[in-house]
C-alpha cells in the first residue's frame, strides 16, 4: 500500500476529461486511461465523423476501440481512496446554496472558484489546477466562478451567450446571430464590456466629482459657520462699542449738565448780588428823592443851603445791568450750538464709516468674477505669447530665405558696386514686416559684409599703385 502511494499521485488517478477521480477506469489502445462514462460520451459525440481520437494525445483510430475495464488500475484507485490520499475538504470548502458548485466533483460538491467559458463548467481549487494543466496549450477563457453559468449558455446550441440583440432585447450566441437573428441590430459582449468599463470610468470620475463637491460644500459650511461666528463677534463688539459710546455720551452729557448747572448757580448768585445792590441803590435813591422833595418844600434858607450840597452832589456810577443780563443769557445758546455741531459731526462720521463698509462688501462681491476674468485673460495671453513667437519665427525664416534667393538671382544678373551697397530687401522685410530687430547672427553677418564692401576695405586690399613714390631714391 505504501509503495502504491509513493508511486502514484492524485494527479495520476484523475480523468483528463472530467478532471475527477477515475470511475470505472478503462485504458484505450494509446495507453491513456479515462472514466468509462467520460470516454464513451466523448466518442458518442464524435461518432458522426467516423474517426475516434484520444482526447489526450490525439491518436486516431479507424474503428471504435473496445472499452474494457482496467481492473488493476481500478484496484489501485480504490486502495488510494482508502488510504486517504485525497485531501479531506473542510466544511467551508463545500458549496452553499448561493455558491457556484464544482461541475466535476461527485457526491457533495465543493465550492467553485473559477468558471471556464470555453468548457462551460465551473471548477473547485483542485480541479481548476488540473484544468489549467491539461488545457495549457488551449486558449480557454477562465473567469470568476459564476453560479448562474447555465443561464449564460444558449439552450439551442449549447454555446456561450456572447452577443446581445438590440432588436429582440435578449442575449444570444454567435450561431443564433447568424441564424434566427440575422440582420438584427446586435452588439458583442466584449463591446458591452468595453462600454461597461467606460461606464465604470465615468462612474469613478462622477464619484471623484461628488467627493470634490462634497469637500467644497464642507469647506463652504465651515466658511458659513466661521462667517456666522465672525458676524456674531462683530455684532457683539459693535454693541459693546456703541454701548460704551452711549455711556461716554451720557457721562459727557452729565458733565455738561453739571457745568451748566454750576454756571447757572454762579450766574444766579452773581445776578442775586447785583439785584440786591440794585434794590439797595433804589432804596437809597428813593430816600434821597424824598429828602430832595422835603428840601424843595423847606422855607428855612439856612437849612436849605446846608443840605443842598449833600443832596445835590454828583450821582454814583451806575452798574451795567444790561450787559450782565446779556452775558448770562448768551452763554447757553452757544453751548447748545456746540452740542448740535458735535451731533452733526458724529452723524457724519458714522455715515462715512457705513459707506466704507458698503464699498468693502461691493468690492468683495465683484472681486471673484474679476479674478476669473483676469485668470482666463492671462491664460489666453500666455498661450498667445507662447505660440506667437514660434509662428513669427517660422514665417520670418521662410520669408528671409525667399528674399535671399531672389537677391542671389538679381546679383548674378547685375552685381552692384560694393561701395554703393544699400540695405537689402531682406533687411527691410525683417525691419518693416516683422517689426523686430534682426537676429544677432544675421546682424553680425550684414555688418561684416558691409565692412568688406566699403571703399576703405577695397583700397586696403588693392595694391598701392603709387608705392614707388614713397620709396627713397
């Protein structure tokens, strides 16, 4: 038993067709072993061609070989099963109600991990490795396990539904597309997958845009909260300042009222004193007038002469009562006017400050569009600034080459005198058409040619015909 286990492995007792453990193994003439039911069904499907091939090595047989049970191989397989060579799956590896089950497993099916769209079957972990090993040279399309794989197969042709018919709004196989749905508006599943991929990209971009907008909305909410807090702080500060201003105005009002009352009391005391003086003076004058009246009725000339100088003496200087009353009454209207002027100045100052605040809000409202406009204009100007010099340089170079070829053609016909050289047309074109100075290399070339063509340069290069006169005799 141990020797058999060491010689054979689980892969060697696997049927290449069903990828399961050999059941009633039979060996065909080429030496490969299969399940009796698997090879029988395989040859039954191929019976119409008249050729019988081995699914493994593709060996051909003219007549259908007899399927005799390989008893020795069957005993080995049975003993290997008894020794527990096959791994015992865990409970999680078995397929559940919503899982795709393995198409190869017998008895309780294991959970499929992948599905082959070419074989139209699903495989568990062990059977998918065998499938990939046996189908290594074939281009089978393997996808993630699909529990509804049967729904993806055409019931008529047993082919994969790879085409969607827009006319009939249903999935079909490629044979249906060439038969019943011929001429219909169809689209392949691969194109649909590409559109689905593009849809996924669009969805991803949409999600990114949503996240970006959500972040912008979150930032805006934070800005709104900050604005509310700032506005509340400003309101509280303004209320505090205006309250202090009111208290200050009340204090000033109390001080002014106090000073007015003090001034009133002082002036009243002064006026009372003057009034007492006036009343005393009036009383004295009445007594004097009474004595004068008595003196005028006096018959005694001696007493009259003695009393006359006293009663008829010079009168005392009078107090300027009118001026005093005017000073007292004129001081209060001036104070009232000063307070009124202060009120006007305060109202004007407040109005100016409110106008400044309104101008600041208007500037904030109009700043953003101006910024966008300046940004767009600056971007456009930058693009023009990048494109324009390159375009002008190409046009100038082409124009210069054309003018240069024309000048060479004219020079071959009528060469001008070197000392009568004028500015070439290419120079004029560079200066007039482009509106820009010549390039450094071109300017230096023109200057060098001008110096070589000047009369001084011609005389310096020509031999001196009068040199014999300068030689000493």
